[in-house]
């Protein structure tokens, strides 16, 4: 592999936005 | 039991392969259900962080951006979730602070960015992420680490706070110095039996507990220093505030007791090799207040000496201590009004806030200096006790 390859920047949501992507919906719904 | 069929280490590339549908199981077993006091005690420090990073490396290796995003989101949300649930448990918070920092260091160390590769072995350079630049996720993780740090400080304060006044001010370890109580003042703790009363030893034992937990979790030394500085700040601030509010704490002998207690705290720092972390400096206002209780307070020369000595105390604090100062022995005298006026005049031109009490809620800004690891990812084995048999070493 060439030492300095171009990597694709992955845009990240903020910490707050991430919380909205709740991965535990199943167990948290009443 | 080793999870995989043994292979020679050189055949591994330091990655862990997992199926997309196992992601939730991964964060459940490794983050949500891991007990820092149980299984995790015997793990190498930072192992959960290394495992998660090796999974991330595989998602990067197969060039699956959705898998990378999804894993990072699940990891971050799971850490937040466990801290919401067990955020009052110092061990849990310390454990995830050190693992979050380790994960962040891995993201830097293996980012392919030259500035983070200086200490890498050639093999570690081979293990850098190949498809994705996760700089934005590093920022999110750094924000998360700040939140966890603040939670750790709160947790530590909740434990330490009830010990401080008793251990630093009320409990007397120096025998015979203050046998006589200030007239008309009742010793607040005298009616309670010593059991249940915190002493300086209780505080030092608690500092030892915090310190050894953080060391056991492999917390970065630079981070431990910042936690200890914050601990000392809170001890100094709570002690000084109480001294400024209690006449029975403003005597020559209390000054002596406080100086002795401070020397014991300094001894603790020396013992832990933490003399340069800035912790001692946070006690300076308290040290000066204790000295103020002990120096002569009569002549103009005394006033001059006090003004140059008490540069970490505000005028309001100096005047308050002088006003509260209560003689307990025949050789001591009250401070005259004239002397206090002299001090006030001398300090008139000081540019400072008029605040009397120290801010006990202050938290120093935290930083997470990059701390690369020499651990070779390809040598990492996963203990069976973690229930991660669905991961495949690659």
C-alpha cells in the first residue's frame, strides 16, 4: 500500500445529533 | 478459552472481523454489560478500546463507510448510555474515561497523519486506516471524553466533599496545640464520637483509592495529573470557604493544624510523584490563610509582611480572616480595627474581584495529550470471559 494514500473524510454528526440516532429503541420504548 | 483457532501471530493483521448484525451484541457485551469491578479487572488496560478499534479497522479495510459510521455511533451512544446509568460510580466513569481516551489515541495513532505516527513501529504504520479519514469523529470522541471527565470530577467531589471540613479543619491530630477552645465557642464535633468523623487520614485513603483505580484502568498519566489537581483545588476551596465562615476555625492553633494537614497532602503528592502537576499550587490560598492566622498582626511592618505574603488571597478574604481571628491563649491578642484599616489601605490599589468565597464548582479545562501505545494490535487476544466469540481475528 502506498504510504500516503488519500482517505475519504467521513462527516460526523455532533454528539447531540448522535444521541438522536438511538440504537437501543427496541428496549427503550415502553 | 482462546476465541479462535491458534495461528501464528505474524499471520494476524490486527483486525477483528464482525458481521453487521453483530454490532449491537458487540457493544452490549463489551460496553453496556461489562463490569469494571468483575471481568474487567484482569484485562490489559484499554482492552475494550483496542478491541473496538480493531473492529473499526476491519470495517475500514473492507471499505464500508456505513459500517464504520454505524460502529462509531453505537460505541459513542453505548458509552453515553452506561454513564447515564452508572455515572455515580467512580470506577465505571474512570474505566470509560480511560478507554475513550485510548480509543481516541488509537484513532490518531493509526490515522495515517504524520504528526501522530512519529513513535510508530513500521508494523504499526502498516496498520493505519486505509480508506477513511475519521478526523471529525475524533472531535466527537474528544467532546465525549470531556463530558466523561466532568462526570468523573463530579463523582469524585460527591465522595470527597463530606470529608473535607471534618478532615481538614475540625479534626485535630496535633495534640496539645489547641487544648483550649476559643471562649464561648463550642467545638462542633465534640459531642459526636470519633467514629463517623472524617479525618485527614480518611481523605488520604480516599485519594489513594481514586489514584489506584485510575492507574489500574491505565488512565493516561497526564490525565491523572489533571484529576489530582482538581481534587486538590476542591479540598483547598472547601476548606478555605469554611474557614472564612467560621470564627472557631480562625485561631493560631487552627493555622498550625491546617499547615500540618497541607504538609501531609504535599507528602502524598511526593509519594505519588505528582509534585509537578499543579496540585500544590491550588492550595496556595489556604496555605496563606493558615499563615495569616499564625503571623504577628500588630505593627506596620506586620501589615506590610502580610500584604506581600497573601498574594493568593483577595483583600476581602484577608480582612475577613483578620476580623474572625479569635485568640485562644493568653499570649494571643485580637486584631485591632486600626491594623485592619492599615491592611485595607495598603491593598486599596489591588485589581481584583471583591469575592469572598472561592468557586467550588470551578473545573479547570481538561486536555488529552496524545499518548501513543507501543502495543502491537496483532498480538491482542480476546479473553473468553468477554463473550465475543463472534469476532474473528484477522
